[in-house]
């Protein structure tokens, strides 16, 4: 049988065409497989083929060796996790609690004084800066421009514009169990302590739904 002719314009994939591991990558992959004595493990090879050359070089220069005898995970799974953790350490902020300002500071390589300024902004000004900043305009100019921005009061994200910035901004990333537009009914709430706290909580989140509460207490007792 004659070989089928190759379609016009269709080229055979090359090792260094960007579609797969290049020559340098292939050499590092083979070196690592030999070093770990995993030449026959196709899954480990597949994991290595998905790594860029810099990460392959880091693996080769490190003392890391995937545990071939792990009872819970395969060598390929351990390798993939190790590579991901190494990548995270280089591209993400350090451990510990992080908020929007901390990650914003890390992304744009800002100093501690700038972070202090950001933490002193109101909700509306902070949201404007975090949304619009792209590194091309001085941060102080963007903060000044926030003064003249007109807010759409119909949008929940514009609620409490003068409230503390980071505290209010962070509330929008939390799980909402109550529809901000829905009314809420609380039945038999004794001295109404819970209903009052719920109403204040919803107001702080910018909810527009009403809180309706009832109590079985006599009026004099309630007072």
C-alpha cells in the first residue's frame, strides 16, 4: 500500500516548534528519568513533558526524588504536586493570611508605604484602585481620580462607599447565604436580639431586602 500523501500545508511536528518538548527539554527529561531510575514510567515522563525548561532544570539541580514506594500516591502524582508547590512558592505571596491588598501589593511589587496608603482608603476608593490599576498610571494619580468617580447606587458593589476599604471589600468575597434582594422573616425571636444583629449584618453588606421579626413576648416584657 502506498503511503498517503501529506495534506498540503500540513507540516510534521518538530521537537522545537513550541507544540511539545524541545531538544533541551527532552535531554533534561531523559536525565531525570535516568537519575530517578524511572525510565519505564510513562506517566512520570508525561508529567515532565508538561514542565517548562526552567522547572526541569530546577528539578535536575535539586535533590528531589519522587517516592516510588509511597503507599498512597504514585511517583507521578508526587512529582506533579512537588512541581506545583515549587511553582507556587515562586509566583505567589508567602504563607499566612492574605487579603486583596496583600496579593495586590505582591503582584505589582509595591512597598510597605504604598500598602499603608491602600489600607487607609475608603471602600469606594479602594475598589476603584484595585479594579483600574494596570501599572501604567502612578498609583497616587489613580487614588486622586477616585474622588471624581460617580457611583451607580443600584449596584451592590457600590454599597457603603465611605466605609473602611479592606473590611468592606473583603465581605464581597464571602459566601452569601441570603439573597441581598430578598426579604427575611424571623419568627418567635424572644427579645429580638438575633433579628437586630441580622438586620445590621445585612445593612453592612449592602442588602436592600427587609428583615421582618416577630416575638411571643408581651410588649412590657419586651421593653
